[in-house]
C-alpha cells in the first residue's frame, strides 16, 4: 500500500454548518479506500447535499430517527453507508455537529489509483464511465459495504478523503437532486453538484447550469 497522505481533510472541514458548501468543496477531493488491505483512490466528481432540517429528501429530516439513520445524528466526519433496495451500498459523508443530521451523498468518482482492483470488483474489462459513475457503482468499485464502513471515521486508516484545490464556480455544475421527487418542493433544491467537462457523472439533467451562471 502507498504511504498514507498527511493531507486528510480535518474534522473541522466536516463539522461546518452549511452542508451545501461542504458538498461543493468535496468536488475534486480524493476519496481513498484501504478496504481488505487494497489501496484504491478516486477523484470525487459528483455530490448531493442533504439537510437534517427542512429537507424532505433527507432520511433524517426534522428529527426522523431509525437504526439506519442514527449515525447521522452524531458528529460530522463519519461514513453513513446504507443499503438501497436491499442491493446497493451508498456512501455518504456525515457533516455538521452532533444532532444536526446533515450528509453529503457521493454520486460519482473518477479512478486515479488501484484501477485493476476496481475493474475486478465491478467485473469489468476496461476503464470507462460506468465503472464508478453512480453511487452504487462507486461503492462496489471501492469496496464499500454497509456492515464494514457504517460509522467509520474519515480520519482513520480504512477510508478517508484527501484535500485538493477548490474548484472554481465555472468548473462546477449545479442542478436539482436525482430520485427525490417524493420530497415535493424540496426536490427542487439545487443541491446537486458535479465537475464540469468530465464524463464521470451519473446523469445529466435539464436543470443543469454552471455555478458561475447563477
């Protein structure tokens, strides 16, 4: 395994109050996995923000609690990995301070290290967009599973995020979130962000606009 970087994002990065700002600033950062002793790394290219208050698209909106979402009420800087439809493991970063239940869903990444292991995990023969451009596929590629990573600290040695320069507004696309039509007016919140000019994105929407144009 390569030597671990000293540039892991600090706890203070995750514990900030504005989940939308945290989501935007996660774009371009490096998501690293050492699951099963295998080093893989990828550039974060697409994210969605979810707030624990006044956001019906959030699993923990306005105090909703369950065994699955309990980790969201802890301190920021831990992994919230849940099973979707009983099949797909989706990776989220818990943000804000204890009791607020904010989180950022990582929707797509671009492989930058350990691609051979990602291909094996995904049963793919070559590197192409569908290797990790989607929340379920990226978790499979990086070896993320709910039972293993739920509640893991993001400053540890199993999974972490490394710093990188902030993207400029003209390098980011903003849109509504995907698959949250049930949330009514909250489904219209422009809380999905992805890196412009990259194919490593799960889906394009009619609401997509460069952040610099808003």
